[in-house]
């Protein structure tokens, strides 16, 4: 999930809806924009994942001054965020709906 969210955010930043200087054709841009619009709140989810990665890395390499009690508290807080993103909001739901139709089919629909 981490890699997927990073890639989507990078693409979202790179291909703005109003950008005229694209290295792809208009149909492909429309497909990318349609996909990115379906993933709301992705930046927050990416930041959440990166926070947990940083905490894990610091703990794994002994680079932290947190006590075990502090770490447990941080993970409990983030468990609530995880529930919000993944269970309550189902943040990647848009990607599931988008994947049901192939890219070629979506482009063909736009060309007709």
C-alpha cells in the first residue's frame, strides 16, 4: 500500500488537470485524472503510512528516545487513524472500482 500511495501522489502532483505541457496524449491524461479523482484523501493516507514507517525504522535501528510505553501510545493513536482510513472511509475503494474496467476499455469509451 505504501508504494501504491506514493506513486499515485507523485502522478497526481505531476499531471495537474490544467497542465498543457504534458508528455502524454489527452486521452491518457483524462484516464489518469479520472483515477486520481477517485482516490480522495490519499495525501493524508500517504503521510500516515510514512509516519509509521519512520517510527518502525527508528525502533528497528535503535534511533529513538521513546520508551516502550510511548511507542505503544503512538501505535494506539495510529491504529485509530488506520481504522478511519481503511475501514471507515475505505480510502482505496476508488482504486478497486477503477480497476474493474481495463485502461483500454476506458480509453475506447472516451474515443467513441
